[in-house]
């Protein structure tokens, strides 16, 4: 670990109790994804009781952190030396073509049951440094993917209730190279995309032709996934959620104010936790 990181335990406060039903301490740290509009926040609870779920990629509620990288071979070497398990068949990156785009890709599982997908475009885009110099980081961009049980149902949640734009693909496919990247055989898959303002997207991936088991983690269980989304108009979103009888996780059952920021925790149709946060608008000059 980086000695500059302070893995300090935070005592329970009303905000944490309302969001997570917590009566225990937590510690966390935040990593920014270079070239992307999101970060990753691992969280540990002091008295978590749940067992690690060890999800499979095809299980609704599973997730992938998708990182665009500029040296997939070197990074994969570091990851495997650190204990990551390669899921991709053959244990090395696979070339795949999607329309006019080509890339080498590999999926690994970390030692806590989360999946990481590395994507190296072919050819590599120019470096982000001065005069096209290489990036100082292996990572140059990223997205997130979640496995869903029903694409249309999930799309309605993100589009109709949260107000996001969703693009649904043309149907199921069974590319041998894609399945090889996922370490699967005999399955079919399809992809939909939730568009966020900025660079990042959320992929919704549905599988069929393969055994699936719906995940139902408690919010403090290992392998639980929380998507934190900044919004405007949290009260209007809350009204739509109530009218649709969408599951609200927040203990108070409504937006909670912590400082000047308002928060609401809910679940999507695949038991992925979604945390909405609304910050006060800056005053006009």
C-alpha cells in the first residue's frame, strides 16, 4: 500500500446509518481513473457479517471495471504477479473486432471477487502528453459494466426513473473471441449502454444459454456494488421512484441531507445499489 494513504476508521454517524443501515465503523479510500469521469472507492466495514459472494460474470448483479490501457501485456504481468486470476481463455489478451474498432482485451478477477477488464485499442491513440508523448499511467480511460437479468427492464429503470439516455443493442451475439475474453463457452450476450454526460458510460450486459444465479448482497456484504451518481432534481427523481414502487434502501425512506449535500440510496432491478447525490448549485455571480 501507498504510505501516503490514511486507512483511518470513521465512526458511525447518522448519515452512514441512513445510507447503509450501519451501526459500525468504516474505512475507505478513493482512486481516480485517469482519462475517465469516475473513481473507485473500496469500502471496509468493521463488523461486516456477510460472506464474499464470488459472483460469476454471467450472474445478474456482477460487475466489471473496464479500463482502457496503453500496455496490456506489462499491466497483465503486474496483475498476475500480484495474485489476480486470469479469466480469459488461454490466459492472455484476445484480439476482437467491433465494427471499425479493434482491440486486445483480457478479463482478470482480483482476490476479493471483483472483475477487471483491460482494453488496449489497436492501434493505440496518440499519447496524452506534450507532442503525443506517452501517458505516465497505464490507464488512459474507463467505463463500468454490470450484468443484468433483463435488459429492457433495466433500461426502463435508468431511462424512465433516473432520466438517463439508454441505447440498446440489436440483439444477442455469440462471438467466439468475445466469449473467450469472458472465459465462457456456449453463451450468448447482448449489450446496452447508459450514457452519462462526459466521457464515461455504463454497459448493461445480459447473457443467455448459460447458467445464471441472481445475486442478492446486503449493502455491507463483500462484493456488493454501489454506483454513485451525481444528479440534479433529486426530489423529482424520488417522486418517480415512489410512484414506481422502486426499492428505496435509505433507512429514512427519503433523501437525506448531510452538510449541504443530499443523498438517496436505492436498488436497481438487478440488486445493484445506486446512490444518488445532489450538491447545491453554485450561486450566480
